[in-house]
């Protein structure tokens, strides 16, 4: 049985926003016309954690809850593919709201973002996400592990990529120059197939949706087992290239 041929389940815009917020290491903050690059890591340099909250009006709070100073603010995130592929920017996220430095009792509580709206832009769509959608979207268990998983897959198990390509519709492999993992989430893995001009992304769905990061290894093995049963092979993967000359490789 081959996987290609049907629509694969994929993250909603709200789920993608939650993933970007959970995994981004840096962001651009604009407050009062001033733009600042902010690191969310634990390393040297300026670090900051921004917590998103509903506005007092949305939360039904009055009085002391809304006495803190509120300044319009915008957060901008760029979602970049962990591996070096063509056009590495996968999405851009803009979060708009108000920055406050007071808690419900009016005491200093660090910088908190009162959420107003978010806009997610990808190569194929632009979507606005409201508070209700964001709060009800499930968190992806692989969000903070994606970069490590994909890097390990390419550096230690590169032989898996040609196998996974057996699950790709053959017409998308014609004129292929290389292929590499672009993304991974609870629903499956996405491969970017590159051509002399342009590229095409192919989603390979897992047999079942992941509820925990520890389930990834089992789901990947299930995909590889399905791939081994396929007779389809790309011409580029079956020619006379020697070791290290496969069309499926990691760019230096």
C-alpha cells in the first residue's frame, strides 16, 4: 500500500501558531514605535519570556485587573526550517496586543502580552487567528524537539530519506535534484523535493496522530515498513551513483 493519493491531515493555522510560539528562539518586539530583537533562550545576552493572556475585557475582568499600564505592542516571529533547504522561511507570525507590566493586584509582574489577534503567513495562505481558536488548538508534542529530530534523521539515518521517497507520487520525483526533510509534526513528516527551478513539498502522514514525542520512533518505523513494501523507485535513486552521491543529501 502506498501513502500518496489522498489528502493528509495537517496542522491548522492555530496549531501552527502554538508551535511557533513554543519553539521560537527569538522574536522582534515593537512597542511605541521602537523595535527590539529579543532572545527567548537561556544563553548570554538579553533574554525575555513573554506570556500571552486575554485582555481584561475578554476575560471579563474589571477594576484592579485593568489598572496596569497597557501599551500597544507587536511581536513578530519567523519560522525557519531547521535544515538547509531552498527557501527556509516556512511561515511568518505577527501577534498584536498590549504589553503590561502589572498583575491583577496592580503589582509589577514582568512583561505580559494581552493577546488581541495573530496573523500567520505562509507561502500558500494568510490567516487571522483569534483568541478562542488559539486557546483550543492542541499543542504539538514535537514542537520543541523538531530541530533535533530532523537533524538526527539526516545526519545519522540519511538512508531513510530514499525509502520515504518511495511513498511520494512518482510525478513529483521527475527532474528531482535533491530532497530533504522540511518539517515534522504530530500528523506526519514533510519532505521538500527540489528541482532545477522551484520545489514541491510532500506530506507523508503517520499511521496515527502522535500524542507524545516518544511515539515518533514507532510511527517513523511504520512509514519505513510501508515504504519497503513499495516497488516504486525514482530513477535518480536507482542509477549508478556511488556512495555519497545520492540525489538525497544534506547541503553543506
